[in-house]
């Protein structure tokens, strides 16, 4: 198959390499990049009061990477708190930063985070949520109702690639893209906006997504061929694509 890979680097390169090894012909077109967020300046004030009773929730790999780099520049350490990592890749990023034993919810959505046993009773606890600009706002209100003081810290900003003359989408069409791998709701929305002038073509592509939430969003947009890979790892995404490839051969 000829899947379009739109996730940011270096994950895009890694996924394309794995797709090639699996016999696919990927088209790399990263649509998202990141830069430092204004919240990095607030890290010392947010981290200093944290104790072993408190929590740090990291929502993505960039959240860990930008935070760790900022701490290293200032010769500061991660606080001795409890850690929650949204997704296995984020858990591995924390381990790479020296934080082991982070809790990784099976459900990577906000609903999965707030359902963790350790976050049910939080009287007097502090929670710092490391994330990018924007995002859902369900976590903080729920944890505050349980007695926590919650602070969001926007440690990175997202930058989406534009396509003012439509040449990027035309290049996808010329390459024979028959499937699209999107790994977040934000990327799904951006792909849909970029290809608004080629809507019929776009909605007829097979779509591989990482979760039920993104799958539901895709169907609301009009996609009819949606496969939930149940994860954003290379292995999960390729397994979903291979399953469709096998079915097409039968």
C-alpha cells in the first residue's frame, strides 16, 4: 500500500522506515513541528513545592522532551513526585529522562487519566500537567473536584504546515496515496482542512487512527474506511495497515 505519513519528525522517519521494511511504499509529509512553550519559564515555581504525594502528568513525548531540556539547561532535577505518562512512548521518554515507574493508563484519553486509581482522592495534593498549547480541558476540573490544586504548564507549541496553493495535496494525489496514517485528532483536523478542495479524494482514502476518539471524529468528518490501530506505535499502525492489505487480497 502507499500510506501517507503526516506525523512529526523524527517519528515520521522511523515509521516510514518500518513501513518500507513491511513492504509498503510510504509517502512522508510531516505536517507538525514543535517549539518551546512559554510555560517553561514557570517550571521552577511549579516543581519546587511538589512532594511524593503530588503528581506530574505528561501528555506526550514533546512534553517530556522540552521539559527535560529546560531542566538540564538550568541544572535542575525532575521533582520527586508521582508520574503519569499518556502512552507507552511518553513513558519511555520519561524513562530516558531518568523517571522510572510512571503510570501509563490503558486508555490514553483524558477519561483514562482521570479514572486511574491513584487520582481518585486528592485532598491537599498538587498536580502539574505538562502539555502543548490548546488541548482538552477535562482533566483539571475533574481532579480539582477531588481536592487537588491543578496547574497546566504549556511547555511546547504546535506549528502546522500550510499549503496555500494546494501543491502539497496534489503531490499526495500524484504519488498514488491510498491510505493515510494520522496519530492525533489535531493532525486529522489539519489534513481535512488542507484537502478541503479535494474532499472526495480524501474521504475515499483508508484512514488509520490510534484511538476510538480519533476514529469517531473521522467518521463525523465523512471518512468511511477507518481502522482503529488501538495505539500510535509503529507496530500498532503497521499491523492495522497489514490487516487491511491481507483482507484486500482475499
